[in-house]
C-alpha cells in the first residue's frame, strides 16, 4: 500500500469535517457570545461629548396612548443592538424618502406581527397595539449636569 494514500485520506477527511462544521453553523447558528458578537463598544471616536442620540420604539394602543416597549422581551428573538443598528442603517442609507418608508413599513409590519405573536405565546403581557412609533432621542448636557438632563424626543416615523 502506498504511504501517501492514508495521508490523502486523512487530509480529505479533515477538510470534509471542517466543511460540515461550517455548514452546520450556517444552517443552525449559535447565539452570539460576548467576545465574538458584533458589539460596537469602542469602535468609534466621538468628537462631541456634550450630546448623545438614540432611538426608541413606542407602541400605540387603540385609544392612542403610547406604551414603552422592551425590545428584548416584546420582540423576541430580536436583540436590541441588532435591531437598533438595522434601523439606523435604513435611516442613514442614501436613498429616496419613499424607499426608506417602504423598508421601515416592512420592518415595522413584521415587528408589530412579532409583538402580537409573542403576546399570544405568553412571552409578555403587554397591551394590544395598533401601531408603532419611532422616536429619535437626543440628550444634550452642554449647559446642564448630565444626571439632570432629559432627552428631547422627536417622532420620525409612524406605522
């Protein structure tokens, strides 16, 4: 028997195992684990330390009252960071306003549907919602102690 034949079989087996492991990870993804998750902790340089912005999704009931929503609980399996990054990417994308609205309509239709599915599956006991609002929050502490500042809320999208 040729000595190189077992070596070729071993190398082929190792490569095959590596491919199967990679395909398995693609088909059945594992939850994100901290040091390997795409968390943008210190990836940007912030030049203006006097203000900060964020986004907030608020639910609207049939009587028009607004309800605060916890993304992790109400929109399971979405996680807060990925949803926030996705919405910001839609808002910053260079496209027409109607294209952005189409993307946001699609996303918020799915989010409202997911909210109701999670409510029906008893993941949360939230109110029945008829729509969702997207706000941009801006904290400005240039003339105020940061602990005493309240965010300015600006409605940028209604679904």
